[in-house]
């Protein structure tokens, strides 16, 4: 397959003004009649019409009602003899397809007897011949016809304008979408579904119907999704003045889905994982994820649907912006400042562990890529999470003295963006220009050209900060410098615009005012803007050497080297008013301890890597009378094995694992009494509430249970695990139950097997809970090389099904991507398993296979024998001649 290049973009030779689709739905042979009205694009030289298609059976092509000649170029339908004038003409295409055979879950497919579609990015071409590109926006009328008993509910985008019965027990529904859209936002659903409904009135007084469709029996799990949807509608109107532009907004859940959810206009289709929840089956994390994914898809209604992408290289235009919006939404929903900070920490943790790793590996690409082979491989953490950070920096850089967070300025920028581009397919440049133009005189407007390097340059910049205190002058000079490593195809980088939000503390933890030399203003926090490779900033009127708190709130997606001593980090851990940096100081101290121990030749299983002072500081956090439980849980959680590994140039996964386990045991035993106190103190009596405070308490209790079980197993104590087993059995909600189960599994106590059996029996009919059961076993600590055999055994379990992406992810991905010590085996058996599963999945669902293929992204940093064995496994996959483009692109990049 050949690469597609951003620079090669050309406007389409034809526009499609309207599409009238009629579906005769049948699982094995669905008939699709596609009547389009097209016209030549007057700005493009005359050329044949080339319509994309994939796995379609073509029966008929008519132009203006009459037959026409056509030819096939591969799977592209080419029409050369079209009317030459610029007048509109009719094109009618009749095709059939086989939804039941569609295991890729792209285009039209059947899941548990219900028809669903997934068209982003290029799935519409699997439904009918079309100009399958986002800059072709058309009006859609859709008629669905199907057996009334099997498919009583017939849904598509927009408004239901007509419905009725047909002959032979069939019926029909006709839908008209009032908004033009690109074909990737088309959707249909047909099946036996029931809906939770809610009528709402918007601020402006317009009435809307909200519906959440699920399979009969799941209605009791839709309340939270509906509440999240109502909150999303209200939030977008309040924060950005963006109202719901449809009479009806529908969400439909399916258990067979490649990703999390899809923002089809007015008819969002969701993975059940991000819809279904009740306290008995879903954890706090599930509740939080549902709120954020429902928000995300809803927010796409404006950022993505009303204004869409000109081409797929601009994907972050909608995804980065919409992730930013869903993150802000979740923070606003969390309410209190401390809960906002917790959400920010969680988001940054994902960015740093997953996106930074991507940026340092073979799949590194800019937020706006220059080329791709398979677009499905570019729905990445770089496009989404780093893209969101780029938008967040824009907000920071439009701040003014009266709008210090930049929120008002950013909202003004959004308003201008919609005034300029509503109804259009545009580029990342158009977005950045609108935000800057709405905020003249700000740092963003001043540096816009340079700022846009965040879109064009891949790689994570390193920011070095060094401070020098001059006692005689009572001044402190902060020197900032930046570099960015080479990434595939980009050997040298130009400097970025880096907003560095900072505060200063005295050594005993008091806030110090910031006054830049030459300025009269003094503030407690400010944002410096680094635009050069090196810059110096001098602060005056300081009586003693300050401790700098840099990059507060993670103001830029960079790797910070501030050279701070352990004492300075201890000061920040104890006193920083910025909760993010307070957490970060703890992480840095733990990381320093880990890296130091890994560099020594001590016996890592017995090493006491955490210093007594650090243990004591962490105890102070755990026992702190004012800090939130959620913050405590984050601060007392060690950096992950993958994040520790990211700090090393050569990685021995077994050593990293042994060390982290030793550190965890040290923390478990040194704070044993404190963990027991936390388990008791943070109980949440009464009915389950999913709010931030209650879920924070449960999270800390969960960590306490794990720590206590680890200590108990080491001490040969069965009483405490017995108590946790009782908590598991008596739990009144899934969070507590799963935390207790996980504590037993993670500690390797003998009660774990019994608890796993009980858990399966209790929830055998709850697919999403059984996914958790598989995932927990796939990610269990490997004490005797027994995880892989167990995973292989679980693949034979009657509940396992490789065709279901959630199930495949729960077992196989948990093992290959989230269990490094069990996966990186000296006998290479983990890699053999990986290659087998990538190949098996590729034959079913290339998108899912390619995601699994990425588990080997960082193979070249491994020490021997892992490195050579990993390479052999990747080569084994690459040697398969008929690999999908998806997997081919990933393994080729890995080997290059
Ligand atoms: N815009 C959607 C991305 C998407 C997708 C979803 C489901 C299956 C295949 C898909 N390919 C791309 C989801 C989102 O970001 O909101
Ligand atoms: Zn999205």
C-alpha cells in the first residue's frame, strides 16, 4: 500500500449536494439504492468521477435516469462520460453488501441481531459508492426497510418524517437530516431496542428529545448516561454558547465496537462500555469514563460535525479540540478545585505514559501528520491527547491580566471560529488563526506562526530549567532552555512556544511574590513564554533562595528537567499550592529512587529504595487532615512500570518489575498502620454516589486494601486477606467489590482463586463485568510464569470470543500491553503469543489487530534477550504476505 501525503491535497472534482439512500436491510444481503445529485466543482479542471467502494456488489449505475458506461480501477468506480456542463445531474447506484460477514465492524454490520454502521474514517465506502472524504458535505434523506418483528426500531440521522407498514411483515422509516454532513457522520441502526427518554428545554427555550437506546434488559443501566448527556447539553451552552441544533438526539449502545463511541450526527453510536452503568456492575472509573465519553461525542456536534475536517490530516482539529472540551467539562463537573486537580493529574498521567512513549517510538508523528498509509492507525494519543494539550496551551496563551486563565479569550476565539467556518470543512491553521485573531495583543497572536510548530513537529520537547540566586542583589535568575529529539522523518527541530506557568516558594513552604526585574507588578503565579532555545528571566525582591514550582498544572506537554534537589522536591510535596506540582514532586521523588536503585547492582527484590524521609513525607500526605482522598491515592501510587521504563535508555522489564514490586512492598509495610487507618477512616456508608468525593474515598480504600494484602501475604497473615475477602463478598457496589478482588489477586493470596470463581458466578450474564474478570487475570502479577498459560487457558473459556473487540482487549491487550513483566519473558513465549494473536485478529478485524501490534512499539530499547526475541516476533508478523495495511504499517515502522 502506498502512503498518502498531506501536501497532495486537492479539492474534489465533484460536489455531492444531496443523497437519497434506501436500504432493504437483510443480514446476508442488504440492498442499497443510492440516488445522488452531483455537480462539477467549477474550481477544478474537468476529470472523471472516481467513487470509492469496498467489498460492494455493483448491480446498476444510472445517470439522469439512463444507463451509462463505467469502469473499475481496483475497487474505485470510474465514470468518464458524465454531462460536461456545470449543471447538477442525478446519479443512481444500486449495490448489495453482506453485513453478517462484516467482522471488521466498519461500514454496515450486525451485532447481536441488530444492524449498526461505523463510517469514520472510511467506512461509508463499504455501504455504497461515494466520494468518501470529509470535505464533501451533503444533505441526506434515508429510508430504512426491514422485517418489523426482527427490527422494530429503525433509526438514522436527523428527523423521522414518515413511517409505516409494508407487505410481508416489513415496515419502513424515513429520516431527513436538516444539516449537511460528510459521509463519515452517516449512521443507521435497526433492531430490537428500548429507549430511556428525556425531554429538555434549552436556555433559549427550544425543546429537544434525548434518547438512549439499549437492548431490552439494559434500561436500568442508562440513567447515568442520560444524566451525562443532559449535563453536556447544558455545559456547552453555558461555557461556549453552543446549543443543541437538533430536535432529537440519540445514543445507541452496541457491544461490538472498535473504539469508544462515534459522533454520527444526531445518532451517536457507543460501545456499551461507555453507556451502561449501575452501581452493582460499574466502577467509579466506568462512571467517570461514561460522563467524559458522552460529553466528548456530544461536543463533537459542534467541533467536528458543524465544522469538520478538510482532510484526515486535520483530524486533531476535531479530536484534539473535543478532548480539550471533554476534559474541561469533566473538570467543571468535578466542581471543587481539588477534584479539578485530580482530573488534571489523571489526564496528564495518560499523556505522559502513553503519548510521550508514542512520541519516542517508531509511530511518532506530528499532531497534524504529513503522511499515512492507513488512517485508522492515526487515531492516536498524539492526535487526541497531545492535540488537546495544544489547544490548552492556546487558552493559556490568550490569558490577559483580567482573564488570567484565558478562558474568556478562548471562548471569544471559539465564537470567531464558528462565525467564520460554520458549515465548512477546514484545517488546523484555520482554527489557530481564529483563536489568535480574536485575541490581538496576546502571546498567541504575537507568536502564532511559531506556535503552530506544535502541529508540524513531532517529539516531546525537553525543557531544562536552572535557577541562580544572587543574595547580594536579592534576585533569582531562571534560565530556561529547550531541545527536541529527532523523530522518524524529522531530524532537526525548531524551537517551540512553551508556556511555563510558575510560582516560587520559600524553603519553609511559604508563597513568595513574583516580580520580574524591570516591572512594578508582583503576582503569586505567572506564565513565562519561552520562544527561543534559551532565555533568562530574573525575579527581584527575594530575601532568600526560592524553590521554583515550574510548569504548574502541566502548562505544556514537555519533559521538564528542573534539577531540583530531593529537599526542594520535599518542600513542594509538603507545601505547593498547585496540587498538580505537589503530586508531581512525589512522583519525581519516587522516580529518582527507582532510577537510582536500577543503576546500582543491589539485589532489587530486597532493596529499600524509598528513603525514610520520603516514606515519612508520604505518611504525612496519607494522614493529612485537609487533603482529599483522591489526591492522596494518586500521590501514594508509584509511577507505573512503563513510566519508570521510559526514564531509561535500556530497559530490562524484569528488573523494573522487581524493583517496583519491592518499592510497593516497602510502602505497604512501612505505612501498614496508616493503610489500616485509611481503610477504616474512608468508609462511604449509605447509598452509592458517583461524585468525586465519594469515589476518591473508595479509590484510597482500594489502594489501602492492596497495600494491606501485600504486607499480610509477606508476613504470612491470613486474617487481613480474610477481611478483604469478606469486603469482597459484602460489597454493595462494584467499585468496592472489584477493589477487594483486585487486592487479593495482586497480592497473590490463595483466596484470590475462590474470589475469582465467585465473581464469575455472580456476574456471568453481565458482559462488561466479565470483561473486567478477564482483564484482571490478564494483568495479574506473574509470580511463577503462570500468567501466559492462564491467558491461553482463558482463551478457551466459553465466554471468550476473539471477534468481540471488548473481549479481545480485556484479555489479550491486558496481557500484552498492561502486564510488562508477564509479557516480556526470557523464553520469548509472550512474543510468540503476541504474534499469533496479531495474525489471528488481522484476519478478523485489522483495526483491532493493528492496535495490538503496537504493544511492541518500544522493542528496540529492550536489553537482551528480549530485544532480539522481540525483533524475531515482529519479523514473523511482517513476513505474512497478505497482512492488512493497518498491521503492515505498524510492523514496518517498528522494524525501520
Ligand atoms: N470520531 C470517532 C473516531 C473513530 C471511530 C469510532 C469507532 C470505530 C471506528 C472509529 N474510527 C474513528 C470517535 C471519537 O473520537 O469521538
Ligand atoms: Zn472524538
